[in-house]
């Protein structure tokens, strides 16, 4: 496999990197973080990404997109992770909007995707099941006339407080599942702020007998399980790509700090113990990057990716923690100063570690996959 990017992909990555580097500065992030009860959504960057054509990078031409794929959207996600930007690129650009493009009807695509491309619409997903798995949703969908009635609660919905619609997996008795596009402003839908460790705000979304029309069903009930699997795999891989960016940024801070911080008249980077710890962090960062992009490439090529996604998330969770802990230790007291940017990557890494299962969960999934393979 060749993980080098072609000319078009490199241009996408370079453009995304430049936008985030120019706009997601330390001062801008502090400004957003200082807003009491703020939504932590950088609409200026979102508008710039829309103007550059990046929000629709993986969406079809007929809705104004670029017609590219998961690798290209992954480049945007990695750049966002590297800059710690407050934008919903994982949930909207890499997952929810492409899901509507792939599984939705023409009416659904025209209803939701042009707004995503223009930067006017935010879509998200409600995949987290507290104490359960995404494939066994807690929300229940019951037929109601020619539509459906949804009941239940979804927690940890990313960007849920400002998203226009959320993709909600639901049980359809007696033994099926389906995914519904639920407008957050619809009757019977309520949202409650749910702060997470990074300081961002997710949402607890309660569906109290919310009635939706037949146009809310994404795909079919028969395809519900495979659609949920598609959403989970791409979200997990996108989280690993964001972690690859965050780890690279933390390592860059280490390199710069240890070159300029002197002790006993010489840069601490010249000390053997410092160099060894930094080298270990470099190896982990490269492993996170390589496994994340292996998973992304296979997903983009529609190849079986269960093992690769689990491996990527394992490295993002396990290796990511080693990288940011090493970064904090090598910075000394500066590493825990909230006026210094490293703290954001430390908090992001913990959030990415636990999103859709940590390292142990991934090893259990890998074990189950390997055990199921014929000898």
C-alpha cells in the first residue's frame, strides 16, 4: 500500500492546514474559551472552509460538492486536530453529510447537503450508547401513520446544541434497527447542555414521542444495521485521524520547547533522557498516523476495514496518551499551564481515547474479529 497523497489530495491538505493555521490561533481559541456558556463553534473558520469548498469535499457534484471521498475529508479532520479548532468536521464533514449522500434519497440529499456545502447547515450523529453499543440503540422507533414516533434519550451528541439535524439510530421492534434524520427544532425534541472534559459542549437529546415523517428514514429498516456500522467505522477512523493531528502538534511543541529551554548551560534536548522520551513519543505519533491512514484508505476504497479501524483507534487511544503525557513531563511546569497550548491537546487526547471505546474495547473487538475468522 502506498500512503502518499496524490496532487489533488495534497492540495486539499495544504489548503486546510493553511486555513486552520491562520484562523485557529492560540488567541482565537482563548477568546472562544472565555465566552461564558458559549457554544465553542468557530463560525468564522466554518465560513472560510465553506468558501474554500472544503465542507463539501466528500459530497457529490449535484449538491455543490467536490465529489471526492473519505481520504480528502480525513485530511481536513487531521488539520483540525492539529490546530485544536472548534469546528464539527468529524461529525459533519467526515460522517453525517457523506452518510446522507450515500444512503439518502434524492429529496434528502437536496434538503440537507447544499446547506452543508454553503456552511449554513450542521449535521451530527448520536452514536454513543451509555452502557451499551451503537448497534443496540436505546431510542425506540414505532410506526405512526406513514411516519414514525421516536422515544428515548441520546447523550454525548457532538455539536448537538447547535446542529440543525442529527442522525439517530433507533430500535424497530421486534428485532430491527434504523437510522433517522431528526431535526433538532422539531416538536418533541429537546436538548440539554452536556459539557465534556475539553470544555466543549455536547448535548443530551431527549425524544419525547417525537413524530417524524417517512422522509426522515435514512435508507431502509433492512439496511439499518449496516448503516449504523458505516457511521461507527467512519467516526472511529475520523477520531483516529484527529488524534494523529493532535499528537503531531503536541510533539512539535516538545521539539520547540526542548530546543530553547536551557539547563546547566545547554538545551535540554541534548540530554539523553529527554531525547529518549521524545523519541518514544515520535514513534507513537508515527504509529498513530500510519494506522489511522491505513484505516482511512481502506474505508475510502470500500474494503473490509474492521480490523484496521480497531487497530487505528487502539493506537489513537493508547499511543495518544503516551504522547501527551510525555509532552507534559518534558515541559515541566509549563506543561500544565492553561495559558500554554499543550493543555488543549492533553484534554483532546483523553476525549478521543474514550470516544466510541478506549484501547481495551478495541482489543476486545480485535479478539472477536480474529476468533471469528476461519482457521
